[in-house]
C-alpha cells in the first residue's frame, strides 16, 4: 500500500506523541540516582571527565569559605588569552601565533612563526575541481552542513585518511585548519548564487595574507577591507579558538577520537555539535532575537519597553518562546566571560566606524537589564553574565558577514582547538570513552503476536 505525504505525516505525528509519552523519565529519578543532567551539577560545575594541558577556564576562587565566583579567565597553554591579544604589535595578526601555541604548547619565535604560517599558506588549497564538484553541488542555507559534507568528502582524496600515525594526523589537522576558511566562504558564495540569486565570487586566498584578511578578501566582491575590520576579525578568531575539553564540540572530539575514528569523521562530528543553537549557533540566535525586539518594541531607547520585551522572553511569550535571553549566561562563567569583555572593548570603536552607535547602546542596555530580569524570574544557582555570543553576532554584522556565516566563522577558529584535543586524546588515552546510563525501565512480559 502506497501512503500519501499527508498519511505519512499523520503517522509521524501520532508516533511522535507516543514516543513523548513513553520516553519521559521522572525528573526526580535523576536526583535519586545522583545523575548529573548535562554532566553538570546544580551549580553548573561539570563532571570531571578528563585532564588537559591545552587550556584552562577559571570562574571561581577556592577560599577557606568555599568556592567564590570571580571574574572569568581563559588561558591557552597557561597564557591569558587577553595577554595574547594585547601582545600583538600594531598591524600584526595573532590567529596563527595562537594556533601555534595551542598545537605545540609554546609561543613561536620569529623563525618558527614564519615556518608555521608558510606551511598553512601552502596547505590552503583544495583538490582539483573540488569547489565545483562538491561545494557548488546541493548548496543550501545551512552552511555548517555544507562544510561537514565537504570535510567528509575530503576523506576520499586522502590516501592515508585512516592512518592514526601522529605526523599524519598533524598533517590532516593543519590542512583542515588551512582550508576551513575556503570551505566556509565558498559554501556561502554557492548558497548566495544558487539560492539567493546573487552574483558568484570565488576569490583565491592570498598566501601573503593572514587568516582573518583572507576570510574578508574571499567574502567581499571587491576583496577590500579596512585594517580595523581585519584586526577585529583576527581578535574574534583568537577568542573562539579554544575553550577547554568539556565544551560540547571539544568533548565530542575526544569521544569520537577515542573510538579510533579518522580525522575527517572526528571533525565532522565536532561540526555537527557546534552547529546547535545551544553551542556555536547561539550568536545567530542573538542577532535574530535583537531583530525580533526591534520589530516588536516601538522605542528601543525606552528602558521600560525593552525591559517588558525581555520579561516576555523569559516568560516564553516572545521570539522563539524558549524562555531564553540568548547571549546571557554560561555553563561555567558566572561573574564575567572574559571573551565577552574583550569583544565589548572594541565593539564601540567598530560601531562608531560603521555608524551603528544606536545598536551598541541597545546591546549595552540589554546586557544590564537581562541579568536583572533573569535573576528575578529564575532560580539561579550562580551568577548570570553575558557570554561571548552576545557581542560576537553584533561584531560580525558590523563586518558585513552574513548570518549564515556566523557559526562557520566560529568553526574556522575552533578547528584549531579540536585539532589540539584530538592529538592530546591520541597521545594520552587508549580507552574508548564509555560513560554509564542507569536503566529505569519497568519489566513487561512478551505478548505473542496473535494476542496483541
């Protein structure tokens, strides 16, 4: 019997409801058996699942009176990320230097940095006709899926794709770090041409330019950008590069690596994790939320009107009705997210250059009010502060980066951290990651088919 589309849809809806009824687990059972949902306790502290020497996140200080929330700190290989950013001389870009640090454990000298950037530039190529035959085919708005497809397809072009010898894995990681900007920007250009009816621009990267400069060069029709734009994007890439082994996509990298899988499959899994709106997709949600606010608030300079909208967000009466103020709160940070603080420090300068001062003032108002609204309406076990996604979306929009590329830009940076974590897992652990789930099933007898 052939089922119509409508009949299939009715079947799916019916059985989705059945799954919902049968699949629910009493929330009290999690406390009864000491299960930490999301692998986090009520204070937001993650369950210790491993050790790492790649980065460190500090959100609390240990004192005689217990743990006390403090200003957030993020360190790459023991170096404060803010010092990394501030340490760049004028006109020098830091993405490549930070990538070297994360991969190899120390800051490069001039000769080492030149060698490293030279290797990255040399690897910044795609197989013959790959852009035409893979990226241009089946283009769609979800660029993260397009990038994931490209990464998985690159497996077929690698004669040693499944070889886990360390130097080979290093080669694969460096190649992906080099090519992610091309995979991302070209995927957008294909989408813009085939789906939006725009013009098609496929600019080759310039080996003499930094990663940040090449992204803007390949994205812009005229390949032009200002020094401030490139510097701001470079800073954004450094801030997004790494955030500990416990974040969802990096943990995914450890999990899939532990199974003995190849580099391309590992990175595809990490990409699939990052695209979620609760992880890397959150910066897009922030901008969409602000657009919805502008559409529904008559005067965005009126604090009372803005506050009412934020209250509706938390009460699940506005935007996507999820009860979230996107960009507010973090799994670890409580007092402040250092990445958000860095973003805010140059957002105002960029807003002035772009004539977007009103947007800057609106975001600042939401940052202040959002904390108050959430604290008043929700049971909070730790402090609430804006996270990196809150200002990054505004920054990207001021750089004329389209919404569809927000999360891919995150991936272009984070692939460095994923690479470091993959290598660390291969070096130190020879056990597949296999946590336990406790069954809370009730027994039931098997009923013969004729008696059902």
